[in-house]
C-alpha cells in the first residue's frame, strides 16, 4: 500500500485546520485540556488513545457540535464557533462520519446523499444525483441508490455516510471511529474507501482503534491521553519508539504474548 | 322499532352528522397545529414559552371539556369577548386536543436519537432544515398511532357540544327523544351515525400505521 507519493512536500503545504489551546469540559470535568494541533493541506492525521481520552470529543469540538470552554478552532483562518453566523457555511467544508450509523432512515440512499446539496448548497437535483451516482460507483454501491438504509449492511451504511459527506466537497474529512461498530468482516471495505481518499490527497483527521490501518494511512499519529497531546510523531516512530511510557503501555495492549 | 320513523328522522341526523364532522375536523386540525407548535417549543426547551406551554398542557388535560366549553361560552362574554356556539365548540375542542396532540408529537420527537440532528447539522443544515427534513418526518411517523387515537377520542368528545346548544348528533337525539319519546329509533340512529363517522377514521388509522411500519421509518 503505497500512499506516500506526493507527500514529500508536506511540511510546506499550508495549514488548513488549526486547533489552538482548546479546552472542553463537561460539568466542570475537563476532558480536553489545551489541545494544539495543526493539520496541513493533504495531510492524514490519525488520533489514537485509550477510551475516554477525549478523541471523539475533539472531533465534535472541531465541527462545533460541542460548545468549547477555551481556545479556538480555525479552518482556512476562519474561526469555527457554535453560534457563529457562518457556521453552516464552514460546516460544509468539514465532512464528518460518525461511529454509529447516522443515515436518515426515512430517506433512500440517493435522497440521503442529495438532501444537503439541494437544500444547503441549492444545487439542482439532477446535478446532485449525477454526482451521487458517480460517488456511489467509486465505493461500489451504485446498485443501492434506491435502497433504504435498513436494507444495507453496516459497512455499506458507513460507505454511504462517507459519500454523503464527500458530495459537499469538504476541505477536510473527520472520521470518528467509523469501523468501531462494524462486524470484523466489514471493517476492510470501509477502510479501503478511506485509503482511496488518502491516495487522492484528501486532508483527513481520523480517530481509530485499528492500529495497522493507522500505521498504513497516517502521515502523523497523535497520541491523546487525559486531555493532552502526549505524542505527535510520524507513524513509523510512534509505533516503534514512542517517547512516553503511557504511549508504550497503550500500544502494548494491542499485542499478545505467545502462550506456548 | 318503527322504520318509517327512522326514515323520517334520517335527514335530521344527516344534517347533524355533517355539522359534527365539520366542527370536529376543524377543531382537530387546529389542535394538531397547536400540538406541533407546543411540541417543538418543548423539544427545543425555549425559555419562557416552555413554561407557558407546560402550564397550558396541565390546564387543558386536567379539566373536563364540558367545563372548558362552559368557560368559553359563558365566561368569555363576561370579559367582553362575544362568542357563538360554533366558535365555542371549535375552540374548546382545539384547546383540549392541543395538549393531547402535543404529547403525541413530543414523544415522537424525543424518540429520534440525537445523532440524527448532529449528522444533519454537520452537513451544514440550519436548525430549521434539520427539523423540517430530518427530525419531523421521522417523528411524525412514530406519532401516527397516538395521533389517530387522539383524533378518534376528540371526535367522540364532540358529543358534549350539545351542552352549548350546538345541534350536533347528540343534541338531535336528545331533542327528538324529548319531543316524541321515540327513544329506540333515536338512539339507534345516534349509534349508527357515530359509527359512520368514526369507523372510516379507525380504518384509515390502521392502514396508515401498517404502511409506515412497512416503510420501516424510525428503524
């Protein structure tokens, strides 16, 4: 899997998404404690960490689904605020796919995908549908346009959810443990779609528990623990010689000692 | 039972049935509108309005329709608002029905998992668009059984209209019994006409429910 082509100049690409000193707390309990993070154009950043470390919350804060208590999030230098008046415009530039299946159950696959282009971006139905079909082809689901979400498998639903985000032409994609709720045999088909996006040079921020996938796709791995960024390393370094004891312990959980 | 009497009474009951249906459906339509508005207020927990709506719901559900009708019919003119029986009947039914409809819609709205609004919002939809295209259609289909039960309940409640001298089915039956002592025929026609009105609503309700179940909405 060679996805590193065209990525030599990464350090010179402009910063697309910038998180500065982000603080998030729920009922006085601090979940994210001063997060700093830059994502450059075309970069794939994978966030890992023990459950409850605030990975998903970080993604939700970036998309302003959660109000934040401090710091700021900037996309293209524009501040993302929960009650900002340009929020819907900025959100179109951020595609998000969630862990649980979040397709609209009362709409067909095609309508799920074309609802936002038509209502939010005011694009003509015909044009939105044509693009939807061509995107569905790319994820191998062109035959499912007329199906309802309940007729799809978990992996198929997640691929549709990815297409639904892509059709708005986002500048950055956020993936929040998109394979965590899937049966093992369906994980691959979803990860392959994400790999394909990485090859096209998409900017992505990915929260995942699939360590092999993280290693294959990431330009940088962020290790988050107790609300702090403890590591920010290229994947090879992170998985072979992480700098902190906590990261070592975390990685150790994914290994099994031989019994015999 | 004297069939010639029944034939003779028929036109009177038909007139009364039309009036019952007209007032009933108008009142129910307003009740649905009131119910949706109140349910949305409660769903978004809009300050001040939320308190007013809760007060209205308790007031409306915990007082009998007859009392509400008397209040509108005799009470409002005392504070300078003139009423007539038709206005009184429709507004009484809407006042009572609004709270029941609100509860039906609210339970539907709250059954929709938050991830639905979040994913719609993350696609850049405004709050209004999220409600209109994503939340409301799903909530409505979940509410249909409760909604249809309310429609039938409210339609039957119209029998109280006779107390404020609306010439509905009940009024007509009581009138004829009082005038000619034709109790059997009058009561027979009363039952038949209520069934003619309510059975189609019941059947429509179960058809709707089955259709929505097959469509698998909310699943």
